[in-house]
C-alpha cells in the first residue's frame, strides 16, 4: 500500500520494484521454512570457486595495492565499509581503487551523494594527468589544459559510470546498479564494484537516524548479493578523534570499530571494515603546534613527521574472510594516487 501511494505521488517505478525485491529477499532469509544444503554440496561449491580463482576466471576487485590484496580480497557478493575522519583520504582511496579496477576492465559504478559528477571527474582525471585536482577550478596553462584534454580522451572508454545525484536511497541504488550491470554485459564486461560515498547520506525510512542507518547498512549486503559485485560504502568516524591537544597525541586519533559514527550495524553488517589514517595530517600545523626548534622534543617531532610524510595507514578492523592488521602505503591525495612503498616509485600498478 505504501509503495502504491509512492507511485501515485511520483516515485519511479524502477525504484519501487527494487524495494520490493529487497523486501522479498529479506523475507526469504528470515523465513522459518527449512533452507538447508548438504555439507558435501557446500564443499563442492567451495572447490568449484577455488578452481575458478586458480584458473583466473573469478577474481576480486583489482585495487592496485598488492600489500592490501595480500591481506584482504574484495570479492563478489561481499561488502566493505571504508571509514575515516575528514581529510583522511576516504574518497581518494575509493577513487584510486575504482579507477584501477576500471583500467583493468572491471565494471565500476560510483554513487557520489556528496560530490557533483563534474567534481568527481576532475579527481579521476587527475590520477592520470598528474595535475592536482584543486587546480582544475582555476585558469591553466595551455600545456596543462592540453594534458587534461588528452587524459579525458584516454579515459572515455573506461567501464566507469557515476550515478545521478537523484540516486539517494537503497532501492534507487539497486535499480541503477541493475541497469549498469546490463549495460556492462552488453560490452562483454561484468559489474565488479559499486562505491557509495558515503553511507550516512543514503536516505532511508525509519523513526530516527539511527534506525535508518541500521537499515541502510544491512540492505547494502542484499545489494551486493543481487548485483553479484563488491560494494564499498564510505563512512565517517567520530569527530572527537580529530581533537588533539599536543602533537605527540596523534596515535590517539587512530580509528577502530568503536569509532564508526551512527550505528553498531556499520560494524556488524559488512564483511570487511577498513579505516584510512594519515598521521601526517595531525603532525602538520595548524592541526598541531610543533615544539620550537632546539627544544628537547624538536628532533622527535621532526622524525615522526618525516616518517609519515606522504604515507597512509590502511587499517583492517574487520575481515570476515581475511586477516586483521594494517598496511602502510604511499599516497598523494592531491592527485588521488596510492602505491606500495616497496615499488620504489609513485606509480599505479595496472
């Protein structure tokens, strides 16, 4: 009845249909009817999947970061929360992974609920052009402008699509995801990755923000299953982590599962929870006040700053089918680039 009323007041039919599919899947999973599989059959499915992986027919999302891939796999029908404080580089890392996957021929959808499509394209363009995306809003030299245009031409065939800003709730995301999956199939490709930036901005229904966010966090698992792809949803963490009094307190800002903002389901629902953390941010004025040069603590501060300059820590807080731990990678947020430190150079591995 509610959906019928929504349709009468102008809701898109595709969105309503997608919500019905979500409801039916949730009902099936909660059904009291026996839903079993023999252990032998489960083993056979496992072996079949492992054989496909071995033969290269089933691969997870290509991240471009070998050190991260060694710990965790972004496989189909699973979903990951990528969290961090403001300015830590959540969107930059998500774009790096999305662009790397698209470069490798994996279909990518990106639902940006915060950033206009045009601004998102600037950041993707900057990955290859090497020009800081912040300069795209100012007059450029002829050489730099030519570089932007050449990069745009090189990227025009990427299997990478940005969802309209009107796609703001889970049924709409599912509906557009299905359309995109069909479009990818027509190109002989497969939708492998869906990024949502960010989960706290996804609209939902409920009496309060906590219940809405809980419902969204759980529904995204169904989206990953129905689209047979990996879903990465960005999330904010507790803002109090960014409030430090002294430069040497930066380790206290390292995020963990208790710092996910808004709902405990952000921790429980996803298969993986990753955090991105940049100590350099907290060691750079005006976020901190360094000790004066010549002070007893000056050398310690300088050593800490140089140790973390141009680096980010990716913390694996939860991995249902992987390891808990962290990796440190190189990063340049101005051009949305990340790289393995043992590569010896700032490059993207395609």
